C-alpha cells in the first residue's frame, strides 16, 4: 500500500547523467544536490557485519575514497550499464542526500532517447520493489529540456506546443533530438559518443604536450576546471589561432595551484586549448578519427530527415541543454553554421528554377540554466496537475508487472 | 557529509540546508551577482514528512540573508521548549538567530546572515555556524525527548506519567520516565507488508547483537517484542492502534550515562531517527537482495544462452522475490 496523500507532496526529480546527477524536489528551480554519478562500495562484503551493505559512498565522498576503493561510474554514454551500482547509487541518493521516505513521493526519473525498454523495466523494479514508491514517471531527457526552455521563456504559456530540436551535450554523450508536439522523432535522432569528458581529455592532452607542469594526480580535475572556466567557442579556428600567435598576452591566462601531496605551488599557462577544445564539436577531426561529422551538420541532417511539415519549427526552436553547451559563443556558432547549411540547401534546390523558396529562420535558445535544464524541465512537468495521473502507479505495477513501463507515455498539459 | 553517514547512520545536519547555505556563502564570497540577484526559494521534504525551506531575504542593500524554516505534521512540535532548544543549539551570535515568528506554514525559522558568514575569516568557524543551523530539525523536534532526558540527568530518574511525541499522524514515539531510567518505545509500522517482514528479522537481529556484543555494552539496552510492552499500558488506545502495528515494538532503555552532556544530543538524534534508520536499512537490504538475485538470474541466463539452440521456448520469464515477472533476452 502506498500512502494515499503522496499526491499532496512535491515529487522527487532525479536526472542521472553520465557524469553528474541532479536531484531535488519538484516546484524548485534548481536541484538540491548535484553530485558525480559514481559509487565506491566496500569490496569486502563478506565480513558478516550487519551494516556492511550500507557501506557505500557516492558522489564526491566516493571520489575522495579513490585511494583505497575502486570508484565506479554506473552510467556510460548516457545509459545505465551497471545495475548493481546504479541501485546502490539511488539508495544513497534517496536515503542520504534527499533523506526522504520514498513511500511519500512520486518519482520522476530521466532517460536518454532510445533507451532500451528492458532498462525501463529494471528501473521500475528497483523503484517499486526496493523503494515502494507510489508512482513513477520516466521522462526522455530531451523532451524535458524542451519543456524547461518553454517554461523559462514565458511562464504563462506552458501550453504552447512542445516542438523543437534539442542539442543535449553532457559528459558522456551528444544527442540531437527533434521533438514534435512532445513526441520524440526517434528515427531522426543523431547521437555521438563524444562529449564533455572527451573535451576534458583533450585539454589535458594539449597542456601536457606543451609541457605545462601540472601535478599528474590533479591533471584531470585541473583540465576540467580550465575547460569550464576558460574555454570559449571562436568564430573561425584559423583566424583565432593567428590572433593568439600575434598577441599571446591578450589570450593566454595563467592558472595557479598547490600540490596536495607536497604543498608545492605550481602555475601553468592556458592558451590555444581555450578555443580548440570546444572546436572539437565543429571540426571533430582535430580530436577523433571515428566521428568526423560537425555538430551543425548533424543538426541539419536530423531536421532534414524529420517530417517536412515540422522542419520550419524545428529550425526555429533549437534548444541547448547539458553542461557542455555552456561555452561562450556556442549558441551563436551553431546558429550561424546551421543557417549556412540551410541556405546552401535552399540555393541548391532552387538553382536555375523560377521558384524561390521562403527563407528559413534558425533560432537557438540559450538560457542561464542549461546545465540543469533537463532537471528543471522535470521539476516543471512534475508540478503540473496532470502529472500524477500520467505516472505508472504502484497499483498498475502490482497488477501488470514491470512491462507496464515499456511504453513511454508522452506528457501533455505542459 | 560526515563519514559515519556511510554506515547507515543519519547525519544530524541536513544536507539540504547545508548545501543551500554553502552555495549562498560561496556566491557572496565570489561576488557572483548573477546568482545573488536570483531570489532563492528552495524547499525539500525529509523523512517523517518534515518540510524544509530556504528563502533569501534582502533586509538592506548589500546584505544577504537566508531564512531557514522547518515544519512537521501537526502534533510534532512542542512549542516553547522547541524554541528555547533551537535558540541554544542552532543560533550563533548575530550570524544565526531564531525569528520571533516562524515564516507562514512552518514551525520555526532561523535567519542566517550570509554576508556575515561570508566575511568570517576562519573557514572552520563558518562551517560550525552552518552545521548548527543545519541541525535545526533535531533541536526542534527533539525538544520533548530532550526534556525527559535532561530530567533523567538531573534527578537520576523518577517515575512519571507516560508521555509521547507524534512523529506523524498515526506514528507515535512513547516516552516513559521511570526510576533510574527513561524507556522509549517505538511501535513499528510499515506501509508495505513485505517491509514489515524484513523489519521483523532485522529488529530481532538488532536486539540480539546489542545483547551479545561486548563493545556495545555501553549502548542503550534494546528489546524487541511482538506485543505492546508493559510501559504502554497507560497509552490512549487511538495512539497505540495495535492493529496497524505490523512490525512489533522496540524499546530503548536509557540511563544517566547516556544523557551526559557530551552524549545527550547524539542520543536524542539517534532515538528520534530510529524509525527512519530501520526503514532506510530495509531499502538497502532489498537492494542488496535484488542485486544478488540479478546475478543469479544472469548466471542462469548465460547457461541458458549456451543451451539456447536447443531451447524451444525462447526467453524465459523470471520471477523476483515478490512474484513480479520479467522477460530477459
Ligand atoms: N561552464 C561550463 N562550460 C563548459 N562545460 C561545462 C561547464 N559546466 C559543466 N561543463 C561540463 O559539462 C559536463 C556535465 O554536463 P551534464 O551535467 O549535462 O552531463 P551529464 O548529464 O552528466 O551527462 P550525459 O547527459 O552525457 O549523460 C561535464 O563534462 C562538465 O565538465
Ligand atoms: Mg544529461
């Protein structure tokens, strides 16, 4: 039996990403906690002490234990791969961070587009059977990000159609997802396993190659900070390069740190990597030989393969989501490059003919909470009156079993 | 979070309050005008239906303050005492004060002067102020139990009438002052019948470990029985609600040594959160069993896979502990 008054309380909203988990309660603008999606379990579970199964650290505490325990990341490229660790992670999230009675709340979780239905079943099992939640909703990240952008633009117009193209670039995966009226256009989705973590690696590589003296044990963290604080998207890679060559003083920033082990001070220069790292999205061949289609091209392809009557709206509402879309200049560059591709295409199809096609508007929506857009969209959705009835309830689950969650209901009423 | 949190203990400071205050202090210290310009209005709900809220207040220009409020279901708050305890345990000079009137909808509000916190030189002193504020629910809702335990410390324990603290409607913690001791009784109720079964095993084990392990001999005595203990004979029937108590009765016997000044607060908190502790533990152990089961299913499936060609029935239906079925390919 689930508590009957659960609908009177705000739902719990959790967005588990490859790198970061955002969690909190519906009706908030920001999640209560944002922590790394990692687990450090005590390997020795056979000592027989009764509390051993509780000895699991997650998030930053898990990372702090990396010297003595194996730290594992249960999500890869957006998809859960290790269910044991994922379940432990959820446990600790609910019992130690949110500290709520899961019986008391409906839960909204997120999933990447094209998540296998088995994964939804596993998730439902864990939430209904271990946690006894009264109701569960699993929302597609892109659709939630779209809902977030609508909610942030005009508070009063939640009802406007959920149509647009979401570019979601997090830590582990890049997705381009056209959404029409709340329906994810599955066959038009583009995805590349190249995202924030790769940019961090790239920054680290560039700095090491140049011989910057950063303590190796901190190199990854330093590279991430450099990326988040100093990188930007330039207009033109070659011109930017020349500008850096000509006036390094204007472009190079110095960073300082202290080595944890020895207390030694170090400093390093940050130069070309400032624009080269995000350039990976626009000229992927500088980093990878496997994925070489530039992001604007993928956006263009995704939209061009969507039903013809949706395309104008999809070009006109390109929404950014995920931490790795937060580089300065990112939205502008996408807009310019996609616009160029569209114009070229129009020029090519109308060439020689007398028909002139109407110009296509390309708009890229940026806002100041791209990092938590998916979570915020979940919070907005879970605050609408229709939310509780679009959830799978515990009673539904008991009656039909886990396959009740195989289909993903599209939410209305936003 | 404190390291002992990792062993299933519930930390006295609320991570929600702590993180909200820390983020705000960080923003002030970094001069992050964008974050500060956005009015703060965060809320959360913790176990036992305790509501927490943090909202920014602009008393005067250039000064940033945050109101931290707590609210619980009706009956949980023991007014005057709770205020006095919050004053003693959570306030810190001019940095944190208990407001005369709680914000609407809540039982008690602390006003935390974030600007003052941000200006503090010592990181440790700043953390201490935050930590004290983050422990507000223990101060407020532990007031009644604390009063009984203080009396035990002062008088050494005298017989008194049965008292109780309502955690949430229908869930009561009984407090019985006796000669030399205070006995606290929890009728254990679980929403889910399967949880009640696991709880019964866990609690039996829990009481046994307390009895048999030497290094626990200074911990309060625990007993676990299926029917209401003698201490509850004066309890009003509607509060006792024997029919709804599907997990038995846990009693803690507390002596003077458990309420010495340096132990009082952790005793209050550990007793107060006992039900949540058990209920979280049940969720953990179910997770543990599920993963064991999944491993079994998986190894069984790999055998099946090897034999697949000869298996005419295709994928098998699996059954989980509670009888759910799922199909794996
Ligand atoms: N200001 C910033 N500028 C650039 N990158 C950033 C910024 N802030 C965070 N990031 C990067 O964004 C990534 C995290 O983004 P996000 O939280 O959206 O990912 P995720 O949800 O964990 O992953 P995914 O959606 O791929 O499963 C990290 O790689 C992080 O370094
Ligand atoms: Mg994400």
